[in-house]
C-alpha cells in the first residue's frame, strides 16, 4: 500500500485496479481523528488484493473550511475515486458536495455530521459516525453510578455535587448534545447538581488545562466533579490538577468521552473515573468497506445504512471495571 501525502494521483495512468482514497480531516491536532485515520489506512491495506491496489492521501483543512474546500478540489483534480471528509464546519459542506458531484466522486463524511438537508442533496453522499446524544447519556450514567457508589465525592456533605463542565466548541452539535444529555441523565438518576462553571476549550488538552488551572484558582476545593465533552479536555483537567499541588485524594472525579489510550490509562491509574468509548475501529472499518464497495459498484445492502445514508456506530461505557477490555483494542 502506498501512502501519499500530497495528492491522490500519480504520474501513471489511472486504471480500474487502483482505488485512490482521499481523506481530509478538520485539523492535524485532534488525537482521536488521527487515531481513526490510522485505523482507516490499516483497514484499507488489508483489503488490497492482487486485482486492486489502494493509494491513500491524507490532508488537513487546518481548521479553515475554505482551505478544506480547496484541498478537496485538488484531490479531485489528482484523480481520487472516493473522498472521506471530516468537515471543519458541519454546516458548510456545499462546495465540497458541488465539486464531488460534478466529477461523480462519492463522499463519505465522518465524525462531524453534515446537516441532513445537505446530505440529501445527492445520492452518493454518506455519513459514518455515532449518536452524540448516546455518548452524553452514557457519560451521565457512568458518573451517576460512580457517585452512588462513592459517597465521598460529595466532599462538603451538602447533598449536592458541585461541578464544572468543559465544552468542545460553541455551537458544535456534538458538544451541545453531550453537554445537555450528560447533565440531564445525572439529574434523572437522582444526582443533585450545582454548576460552578462552563468553559469552552475547543476539544484541546492544552486549552482545557489552562481553563482548569483558572477554575482551580477560583473555586479551589469546591469542585467535586469535572464533566468533559471529550477525553483530550478531561486529560487537560488531569494535568491541571497534577500541577496544582493538590493531593490526588482531594481531586474531583473526572469523566470524558472518546476512549483515547491516554484516558484509558488515566482510568486505570485512578486519575480519571470514566469515559465513553467512541468506536474508531468500527467506524474505520465501515468507511473502508464502504469506499471499496462504492469503487467496485457493489450493492450496499450489507452496510445497514439508515435511510441509505447513515452508518451509526455504537458507544461503550468504560470505567475501572471494564477498562482492561478496551486498553489493547
């Protein structure tokens, strides 16, 4: 398998024995997306045969939708057969769709779900991802179960859990769903909450560490729980507490989402208490299978696509009792 960093094409003439897959992510700085892309590349490699070679090109939109649009056009010009796009702005896929449709190149959007009306603009548009609401529900269930079994989480004994919430980014669909559903589920499970602060940290570990350092300075030992929209920000909270001088037995409980290796290790060591596993292996496998079937013109009956468009991957709850099941996936 050949991994190209610049474009889908090569100087040799394109043949029907070569599948060229263009992968465009929203940034190079998201560990979860990077891990999924590596899984996708590995999965596509296993699908090579004597009759089909695979060339994969990976580029980043660098958090700029216009730049991502231009990269997609370059990949199309270079001869891509299938595009896999992790949108910078989920509300602005129109230029990508227009370019792909003009060249009759299928697009598999992943992780950041386009608005439904946009996905319905053409029959060769697909989405592979998870239900963000489910991850919020599961995070709330994990946290509620932990609190019920560990009364010492309520350190001041007032019957309420004082918490801060680290949100991904303003207006992002997954951030909104994860935030709303996690808090709602905690309350539905009988946990009395008192919000101290919400902070946006753009899914980023460093930003989250800075935000948490400020919150620790402001609230000190009042913080009894940190709910984070993803593991990167949860791990930023862990770093902030490691650098705070506060002994670990005085830390709040910390919950994330994604199932990053670092987060799984943090659960194992007790610096985090839970996460929700975002099944990157399952999603990468589906993207690879879908890309190959689209290239070969096969029927898509085996893909269990909702409305012929959506593949919804499951989430899994992870805590200290189940973390070993996920550590070496």
